[in-house]
């Protein structure tokens, strides 16, 4: 089993920055990919950014050049640096992990609220 705990959410003004953290514990070996998802009220959950064990990253078009995902293997922690935040970025952000190269994410955190005021 893998446990994921997010932190770093909060209230920020438009144009500001936040850094989210996702701490992984448990059977973290052979985790192939970790992603950050977000879900705003009344909207579908969307994948914001993901990073693989080899360091490859991908981003949703809406956050490219504003958000950056990174990992600290020594700390078993994944980060999401969010810059130039917009009101439309307001959502609950959750991290998720999977052992497979592709497919569904198997492990989920509870999420952290990010609110961007305009």
C-alpha cells in the first residue's frame, strides 16, 4: 500500500504562487508515475501534471509555462510549483500514484484546497 498526503494549499491572490507537496509513504518502490489532479466545483477532475520515475513530465495545456512538477526521491516527495495563478486554478488538488507505465492511478491522497482570489 501507498499513502499520499498533500500539503501547501491555501488562499492566494491572482498572480501569486503556491507550492504543493505530496509526501509518499509505504510501499513506494517501483512507483512509476505520480500525478497532480484538480477538481473544481461542478467540473470534471483533470490531470494537471505528472512525472515518471525516469523524470519525464507532462502538463495540461492550461498550466504549461506556469506550473512545474518535480520530485525529491530522498524525501519521497513530489512538488507542484504553481506560478501566475488565476481564479480558474481554484480547485481541490490531489496527488495520485501508479505502478504501471500507463493506465489508471491506483493510490490517491485526500487533496488540498487551492483558492485564487481575483
